[in-house]
């Protein structure tokens, strides 16, 4: 598994997956065959989460090769990301509460031995220790391993889910405020209230081909509870009126301008914005920061090739731009937090068509959202 930081590689990965593995995806997707054998899943999340390739391209390419019925499971998974993002947009307090809770919990757990054993991979659960090493080395975990990991963290090691979510954000190349926070909440049993994910020894053995011994887990846990109610915030996701020759800000979640819905608009200049640890609330590992930097380099190169004027700046320098600018909407997360905390009111947002269309269906569960997938495909893909 080698996540090369380029769009060219992402496209190659997508094409190979569609050609060779998509047909077996729904049968094999739950197996974690280890870091050197990942062809049963697409491994596209580090690229999709940075917008290097997008959901529309993935779905279109898949449907060009196979029918909807044959690709339905994969398309559903691809749209989970859109769903989680929309869900979070409508209840952004979930993100702010997570960050606030995390601050308090971190200081309470500063000297906690169980916590430091967990993040050092020194527990008495072999598979868990293996995944700690894997995430630090490869900055990726299979979806099933993420579920097992989170479940063991919460219910066997009895650590707060917020610390686990922070650990994932720090090390995952695809670290995403919505998918990660809501994924952890879902495992804990507070996302779908009363329903948690309990990792079982037999399940880990089956889906890792009996790779691990010594899996003593608490398999009789109860879901966690969180009494806070998150009412839906009424928000309008409407593009600013587009005027030619204004500048555009592009954050690290939208790094393929030339394939965006706005590729035919004339912007004076594109600012490619990096966000380093100094301006983040969750500190990222060096591997993750480097990956982001190389993806920004790659976007810059592609813009230069097309003679589109662009400049790299740090998010802290956005304050110095005095004129009104457009920005691709960065979604609930660290980039948007920076804009809000600093009251940067000269920024007008542009939204992706797929988000504008789909987010209205994120008011309920994914089961409900799934019903709208054919509509989303016909209207927004
Ligand atoms: C506790 C936990 C934390 C997670 N944190 C993140 C995260 O920070 N960032 C992240 O991108 N995903 C996260 N996921 C979701 C999922 O594990 C990854 O998206 C998936 O493993 C990526 O591998 P892949 O590209 O090979 O997926 P594939 O199985 O090939 O799926 C194709 C694409 O569909 C999307 N997708 C698939 N499953 C999910 C899902 N459950 N939620 C959202 N999108 C999905 C991804 O864009 C993925 O690239 C988390 C899941 C859990 C249980």
C-alpha cells in the first residue's frame, strides 16, 4: 500500500479498482487481508477526502463500466461520505462539542497509563497493538479494522471515544471531521442512539483470516449514552453570485479545481491554502502534514500547466486579503473553524453541486438517505 500524493496516481488507482476489483467488492469488502493486500477495497479515501478525485467522477466511471445494480454497494459507500458531511452540516454543534470535550478529557488523561499504553500499542490485545503500528506506519486502516479498533478502545480498554477520534485524525491520511467523528459516535452507540458496535473475537478472526490470537474482549458491553440533543440547524447552501475576476480560496478538501463544478469560471487568482499545526486544534502527524503538502504541490503543478494563476498561502495569511473573495466551501472542520473564529467576513462560499443537492436528505439516518441515491445520481452526478 503506497498512497502516492498525486491525482495521476488516484486516477490510476480508481481505474485499476474498477477494472479488476469492483465486481467482487460487495463480497470481499469486509475482509482485512493486511496492509500489503488491499485490492478488495478501493483505497481511495485519502484522495476523496482531499477532493483530489471526487464522488461524481468515481460514480460516473463505475457506472460507465457496470450497471447500477452491480455497483450499488460501492456507490452507497462512496455516498456515505456525502451523507456524513451533510449530517454534520445540519448539526455542526456535534463537531464543536467534540472539540470542547476533547480539551477537557485530554487534560484529565494526560498521565493515564491505559491511554498511553493504547496509543503506544502496548495493550494485551495483539490485534489492537498491530493496528496501532499499522496506522502510524501506513496512515490508513481498513474500514472493518477501524470499527474493531474503535470498539475495543471504547468498550474493552474503556477509554473515551473522543481520544480515539483524535488519535485517528492525527494519523489517518483520510482524516475527515465528519466521517471520523460520526464514525466514532456510531461505534459508541450515541450516533444511532442505543445501537453500538461491539467487536467480537469470532468476527475479527473470520475477517482477518485467523491472523491474530489472544483476542480477549468485552463482548457484552452496553451502548454509551449522551443526553445532548442536536436539533437540525436551518442552513442554506446557496452559491454566492458569481462575478468574473475575483480571487478564489481553495482549501485542502477540494484539491482538483480543474475538475470542479466551477472549472469554467474565470477567477483572477486561486489561492491554495495550507493549514499547519499552529492553526489546528487537533495536531496532525508529520506523515499526514507531508501528504497534504504534496497534494497541494500537485494541484499547483496542474494549475500551472493550464496557465491558471495561483499562489500558495498559509491559512493565517487569509486575514491579510482585504478584498472580497470566493472560497470553495471547506465544510464543518478545522478550515471553517479558522474562518469563523477569525470573523473573516469577506469570504463568500461556493458549494459543490452534489452537496447542495444531497445535504437536504441528511436530516434522518443513512437508511433513509439511501432511498434518494437514484435521485442524487440523476440530478447531481
Ligand atoms: C471509527 C471510524 C472512523 C473513520 N474515519 C474516517 C475518516 O476520518 N475519513 C474517512 O474518509 N473515512 C473514515 N471512516 C470510514 C471508512 O472507514 C473509510 O472511508 C474507508 O475505510 C476508506 O477506505 P477505502 O477508500 O478503501 O474504502 P472503500 O470501501 O473502497 O469505499 C469507497 C469510498 O467510499 C467512502 N466510504 C466508504 N465507507 C465509508 C464510511 N463508513 N464513511 C464515509 N465514507 C465512506 C470513502 O470515500 C471511500 O474511499 C471511518 C470509519 C470508522 C468506523
